[in-house]
C-alpha cells in the first residue's frame, strides 16, 4: 500500500561488484549490472581517469557522481548526494524546475 506518491519507488538489488545489498530507483533488468553507491563512484572515477568533461575552463565546480531518480541514468551533480533526497540528470532536473 503505497500512499505516499512523493516517495520514489526503490528496488532491491545486489551490487555486481562487491555483492552488497543496495537499492536503485529503477527495476533491475538483469541484463546490465547494478552497483552499490561505493562501487558506482569508484568505477566512474576509474573510467574517467581525471580527464574532466568541461574542456578545462577554470573555475569548474566539483561534481559528484549520482544516479537520476527519474530515469536511472548516471549523472553528475554539484553537491554531494546524501541519499536522502533524489537527484536528477540534467534533463529531468530542468523538467522538475519548470
Ligand atoms: Zn558494490
Ligand atoms: Zn533523468
């Protein structure tokens, strides 16, 4: 009985890397791996290799890896996700504000 429509539904999942139980805001399909917050951030960090994505303009804000609560896409936000409130990819963030 889900009366609170403000709550995002979270699905139980198991991290493909460390095996820890975690929760994700999308239904795990089984054909792609799901990672816990720690492993996700670790992998993003490794893949990126400190390249930066803005083209090196000075004064870039520090960005944190996050998962969009609406579509489940990997994204980055300019604040550290606390896990208590949802974060959104750029597209859904804009949509939410309008
Ligand atoms: Zn993990
Ligand atoms: Zn999104």
